[in-house]
C-alpha cells in the first residue's frame, strides 16, 4: 500500500509550491539545488528534485553529486520507492519523463494528477499505466530515452 500521506503532500507541493517554469522532468535539478526556490536563478527540478524543498529534514541533496535522496539512502529512485512505498513500475510511471508526453515534461500538475490516480487506484491508475506505456513507446520511437534512469538501482529491481 502506497504511503498516501507522503504522496498527497508531494502532489500538494507540486500544485502550490512549484511553478511550471521551475519544473522539468528531465533533470533532478538544472543548476544549483540551493537556488531551486530562487526565482532569479532559473534552476528547475523534477518532482523528486523538489522533494528536499517539500519535505525538508526528510529529503536532502547528496553532497557533491546533487541527487535528491532521503536520509540513509543513496539514490533518488530507491529513496522514492521507500519514502512513498511504491514499486519500481509506479516509480517510473510517476517520475520518469519517458512515461509522459514531452508537452507535459514542464508541468508539475501532470505529475500531481498521476499521484492522485495512484491514490485513487482502480480504473484511474489503470488509465495512467496505459497512457504511460503508450508514451514510453512513442518517446522511444522519437528518440527520447531515459533508459539510463531505469538502471539507477539495478540491484533493487527484484523488489
């Protein structure tokens, strides 16, 4: 069962804290993570890149490599799966750009809506999974490829 409280908090943060011009599914953070909330700097981040802002004290920036993670975890994907209590597939459908139309890569509301669908479950989540699978195929055909992101935690894939 997903951690509904944490997922709802992320969806709320994506809707209320994150501006579309400061959001980009392609990058954890483009620029200095310390400047993510500084409108003058122009840095943008994905949903996980915003987690240290939305969940201060629970998420942090790994020193030197600018990867968002929860305390005692080393990678964004394993952190997200643990913190939100989701499986590998749900992680991809929610957080990887391959599973979204390119027009939504800078839309934090698109991720928030998918989080809502996961929480609702049933047909809502099944529709997200169908759309995500179609997007992955289209993006692959168009030359977009996040396959390297799928290997972040290869040792965790059997979870």
